[in-house]
C-alpha cells in the first residue's frame, strides 16, 4: 500500500472570538479514497502536533469554534485512512484574537478531550506502509508522560525547562534523599506540563540493585479515570563509573 500524500496549501483565517477556519487541498478524491483529516495545533512551532483540535474531518476545511484559542498558534493537518497517517502538512502560523469572556467548560472536561485524540506515537516511528506511527487515548497520554520524564532539561531549545533530571539522578547515591528529590521533581514536571490533562495522585519511588522505579498514579481530567504508569531506569553497576 502506497503511503498517503500530505495535505497541501494550508491556510488559516482568524474569525475572532477565539475561532479559526482552516483550509487545505488534497491531490485525490477524499471521498473515493476514504480519507479524513486530523487538525493539530500548538503555541510551540517545534511541537505543532501537540494537540488535536479536530479529528476525522471529511472535508477540505475545518472551523475550530468554541475552543477559546488566543495568541500565536501553529497549525498542521494530517491525512488519515484508518490507522494509516500521512506526514504532516507544512505549518501555518496565525495570531488568534481570543474570546472577550472566559469560556465555561463542563466539570471534568477540557476544551479538547485527550481520550478521543490521535497524535504522534512515542517513541516516534514509521509504519511498514510508510505512514507515521500514531497513538490515541490512553497510550497517547502515557507516551506524553514517558517523553516528559525521560527528557533532560535543556534538550529542547525553545523549552529549556521541559523534562526532569530522572536520567541524571540514577548516578546519585541510593538514599531517602534521592527518593524524595525524585518524587518532588517528577510531580512538579507533571503538574507544570501535563496539568491540563491529568491530576497527579501519587508518585512512588523505589530502587533495587539494578533499577530506579518511578510509579506515577494519576487521574485523567477528561473522564476522571485513574491510571498508573511505571518507569524503570537502570542504575549504573557498581565499579562501572
């Protein structure tokens, strides 16, 4: 199966009040080919696929309304047939004039519910048919958590404080101080960078002779379901330093 072509000629129009209209072109008949589109956006040009604002769009345009967008955004569109994704379109930047009044969201929900979105899988990969490996729902959220915890601050040039020192901490002496420091660092990073999607319930640190284990318990704000993820970081062998 040939890889999907990317959408082209993406344009964006600010409609005011936090609403945006996007339009694009596609080289084949999307109805005959069963092609739909996912619309992504972010305030970070290096991470345009951070949030899916619309999924399964069966047209060559999409109006993002009621999301309360405000400020500078970078949009991209991905074509999709089933689980097969194209590479993203070129970015389009737009300064969005936000709504004059605060949005009212239903308790327990966010403007874009993460459980129904698709995004780049972690770790990044290409499928056997040439598409971009994608995830949605719980796997997508777990991938975001792993990516955050395993990124060293400073690795992302435009977001230097993104990440934790988890990979560096394995070289510190195994002690109660290490456990407390790790717990504080992980909790603070999750609250700062994923606080819109999860509520951190507990972070437990344990270590054996070979592994530093980090168990994160959290509640998804989209549906108030509790989840847990474990990250195991190998400890250096004694005498190998």
